[in-house]
C-alpha cells in the first residue's frame, strides 16, 4: 500500500462502500458529498474561510493529500470569489471516480468490472484507512454521519439534529443538502418530460 492517508472524503467513500445501503447511492450524489467533505477539511486546515457564503482562499496550509491539494489549487482567487454551491457543482464533476481510482491505486479498494458502487463489484481490503473510517463511523462523528445521511446511510446512534456548532461547516452541509435536492429535482423533471414524450408517441401509434 502506497500510503495511509485519511481525510473526510476518503472516510465518506469508504463508509459508503462498507454499507449495504451503498447500492442505492448514485455517483452524482456521492460526488457532491465528496466535494463538500473536501471543503470541510480545507476549512478546518484552515486553507480557506467563508465570507457571506463565498470561499475566500488563504495561504496558511498546503494539504498533504493530493486530491485535497488539487481542490485547494482550484479555488477562485479573485473577488467576488466562488459560492459554496458553485464549488460543489464544479468540483463534484466525476469526483467519485477519481476517489475510487485513488483508493484502488493505494490498495485500499479492489475493484472488479461493473457498476462503480455496486458492492459485489468492489472489495474494500483490510487497511489502516478502512479501520480509521470505521472508527470514525462507529463513534457517530457528526460531520461524517451527516454527509452519509444525506446519501441515505443513517447511523444508528446519530443525533438529530447533529451536534455541529461550527457555522462554516453548517453552511457547507446546508449547501450540499440543497444541491442534492436540486439534483433529484432535475432528475424528476427529466423523468416527467420523458414520460410525456413517450405518451405522445403512444398516442400516435394508437
């Protein structure tokens, strides 16, 4: 194994793959949640701060994790800066695949051919990152629990509402929840449009 990096997005992905509920998780939703997890880690570093819902980059810390470093390097560096939502949509594009590839390269995940998140097509190996994620999950850590719950994976001991007092972290969690709702709303709209289109063709065939 090349390293034993542990970050919130890595813990979230491992936690998702380690639960049966992961079969119902879509890559789009997970990608948005991973981007939010990155943002929370960078806020805690602190590599960034929030100002009125916008991400203000700093120069205090360079993340050791390459994907977090990449995320930090991608921030808009000029005013009016970027909103949390804009970052989530931009950074979240294909982010699940990138984290899956990183875990596979590092020997944390063995992936077989097939659907990306289908458990029978993936195998988490026993490793320090997996044990770290499990310890964090077992402790019902509020940030990890909240992000997982947004994906439909609820911890049996999770508090409601979660015990999160950091306003910046709350802002990120609120933004990703809204983004996930927006994504589902767009999917529903497309399903309705497709159903209407199909009905038109059926009526023409009658």
